[in-house]
C-alpha cells in the first residue's frame, strides 16, 4: 500500500546502498511516510482514507500501467477482470493465471484492480483473471476469501486445474495462500502452481522483520489496525486469516519473493521454510535492499522479479 | 568467527522474537560482543588474537563436535584432514565433499579445522576432505586460495569431477567461490555442485545488510581490518578476493543459505541473484531471525539447514 500521509515524514533511516541499480537507489532515497488510520468503527473515515490511497496510486502510476485487452465481467457473482495479452489464444484449454491484487486487504479494488493486473498478465503471458474481491470496512472477513473461493471454483470448472496458476502480491498473497487452505478443506483440487510475492501471510505480524526492518522499509509500516478491521473480531491467527499458521501439506509448487529491507521478509522466508519442511516444492528469491513491493516497478530489479515469475510459471504450466 | 572480546559488550538491540525455536531464542538473547583487532603490522598481536579465538571455540564447542574417523595427511603439500563417516566406502569411486572451513580467513585452522569438518562430513554423508589452508598474518592472499586450488587439483586427479562437491561456510564460502573462478581460469573442470553457507563473497562489504543488520547480528561484526590483513595490499574487489564480482558463468549448481539477521545476508542474496541472472542453477534458503553462522549448531533450525544441504548434495552427486 502506498504512503500518502506526510503528517509524520521522516528521513531515511539508513544510507542508500551502492549495491542496487540507480533506479532502485532513487526509490530508496524516498523518505518513509507513515499512514495514520481512523478508529476501527469510523466507516466513513476508512472509506475516505481508502479512496485517497487509491487516487494516489492512480495518479502516481495511472499512466504507467501497460495496456492489455481487458474485459470486465461477473464470475460466480464476483466482479472480475479478464485480461488477455496479445497473442494469447482464447478457449477452454488456454491456461489461466488467477491474480489476487494487493492493497493491504482494504485498497486496490475497482478500476485499480483491473489496471494493476495488466503488468501481471504480461509477466504471466497468460489469460489472467483478476478478482475484484469485496473489502472492509463494508465487507470484512470472510467476504474477500469467499469471493476468491467462488471465482476459483468457477475457474476449475472452466479449466483443467493443471491449467490454473494462482498468485498474489502482499495482501493478495494472504488471500492466495488462504485460498489454498480453504479450497483443500472444501475438497477442491489445487492449482498447478502458486506465486506469493512478499505475501502478508501473518496478520499477527509475529515475524522478526517487523522489528528489524521497521526503519529500513521505506514503503510499508505495520498494518495492525487494518488487519483488525479486516478480521472484524475473528482471530488474527486463524489459518484462513494468517495462512502461515495453516497446514500447508498438499500445496502446489510455490514461488516466493521478498526483499532484504522488506517488512514482510519474515513472512516470506517463514512460509518458504514451512513449505519445504512439509515437503512442498518451493523456491525463494530475496532481492538486495528491496523494500516491500519492489523498487517502483520499472527498475532492473523489478524486471528481474518478473523474469523469475515468468520462468517459474513456464516450468509449472502444462506443456503444450 | 566467535566473539571473545567483552571489552565492549552491549545489550541485544532488538527483542528476541517468538517466531524461532527456544534454542534459537537463547542464542539471540546473547549480547553481542565486538572484537577489536590489532594494528595491521603487529604480527605477534594477530597471532595471539587468533590463538585466543581458536582456544575459545575449542573450549566452547570442543566437546560437542561429533566423532568421525579422521586422517591427517598432506595433499599436494597442503595439510588436509580426510574424514570418512561410518558406512561410507573407500575407493576412488566414492564421492568426496571438499570442505573449506570458516573463521574470517584468519582462524579455524589446525586441530580446529579437523574438528569443525566432522559435522559437515556427517551432513554430507560422504568422504570429506577439509583443507587446513595457510592464513594471515604469516600467509596472506593468495596463499589460502593457492592451497585450495592445489588440493582441488589433486582431488579431480583422484576422482571424476562428477563425484566432487565443494563447499564452505563464511570465509570458507569466499574461498570455495573464488576456487570456482580460479579453477576455471586454470582450465580445470568444475565440481558437481557448490555449497555456500553465509558466504563472505564480498570483502569490500558493500552489501546493504552490512548496514541494516549491523545491530541485529549478535555474532558477527564488520571484518574490515581482517580483510585488509588477508588482502595484504591486493584489491579487495578483485574477484579472487571478492568472488561476488567475478564472472560466475559455468558455476556448478549452487546452494546458498543465510539468515534474516545475518551480516552476510546481502552477500548471500546478491550471489544468488548473480548466479540466477547468469543462468546457473542456484537455490536460496533464508532462515528467520538467524544471525551469521546459525543458532549455535544444535537448534532445530541448524538441523534444518543440514537437512537442506544433505538433500541438495544427494540431488547433485552422481547417482549410484
């Protein structure tokens, strides 16, 4: 989630390292600005805050989203964007990447959901379904996960699960991993692969990087209040809310990525370890000095993340 | 390298996380103590300091090293320990793990070299050759690398390179990676696989974790003075001294491991990225809250590192 509140701007806590690209250095030179959140029961203030966040992202990145033919539709009653990059065939044998957007479980919906999916669709090089799941304050847990489950169920009805690949960034990584647990508990087959980009798999924020990288990550700060808004009284440690604490046996091959300055570094490496300890094929990629969410999207390092995701998806999608 | 100088003890800079094992928590609760090094030209003081370090490690861990049948020998004129765990067959078709010990490029030699190799020999489950390479202050660069090259050359004379696997921890990871460069430049065939455990691949210490984890790593502090002693006037950025800056094309499949609190986290992830970008098969394992060198050797996390190394070696040694 982008920072928009300059009420408490501070200077970067650490020097900008020479060990990253010039683009990344510029990104790291940005002072962190920390968001202050409304009281949990102030619905109007939350809605205003979320709109402000989305507007900021739109104004900052709006012109930079790549253009991909996109169709707005309803799938199983859930607003969903279907993107098909040029050259990707239609039909019920073309593989589908199910994309679950980020935004701290409160932002990144609507128009932004469709726009943010375009980069991922090009990275995947596949038909991409991006779920515009319902969010707090109006629709707290379990609405988002229910929406993801409904679209996933429709997708494995429309495709062989071997042609379905699922992924999410940040909050989307929370829902993507929780979806694996939920789908298995419902008796549904899993997808061919899972992509977790700096995933918010622990809403209790118990990992060590929430301390160590608190001053180092100039993009993300604790989402404690947001997580409480999302949970709406449910236990934050419930595996459907914090899939890090779930039984991950039977997960598909999983790609995990984070940065060394990432507030979610512990989320990512702990999930990687848990998957490996459970015998799940899982690969980890950690990028030098990268804060949560990358270096703005256009750095060589961001392209390298995309290249790794593309390679992973190529290796795990059914070979034609 | 262990900390032995309590002249400047400090309190742990961060709380001990609940996200690691009780054994790991006890390790993280130890206050960091920082070593002060002699002037570069004070050879006697360096020798005394190194002896003090080795004695400390022997007194602390001496009784804990597993017992593995060990033979002291000279290979290509270099003092080397040959370890053969029970059940490992002799003969010129049994694979060999070439172990390069850690100790900041100044310590861990002699008796300690043989003792420290025993855990690795059991992890590898192979005949293990551990090189007691020459070190500063009496033998600065390139003595250690020459010794490693000489033993490696003898080893690939005695074995099919497909039966040779090379690895090192910390300073040993520096020499193991530098050996890959040097051997290739000499026209020698590479080994079947390479293991780099929190490797000191950048003696210039340019990575971001040298800043971010300076207060978080309660085991290791900057080795700037030691690196200058080792380099003895050579350029620290020379790839034979800092293999991170070398051309890693043609490297064998590589295993890399570090911790999120590790001063060498950047070394490790940058080497991983460089290998991947060059098309080398490389896998990364990063452990929650782990400082440099693990959690003392007996924690569940330490055992998990060994399990991953064992699995990697099993996958990459020639199948019988």
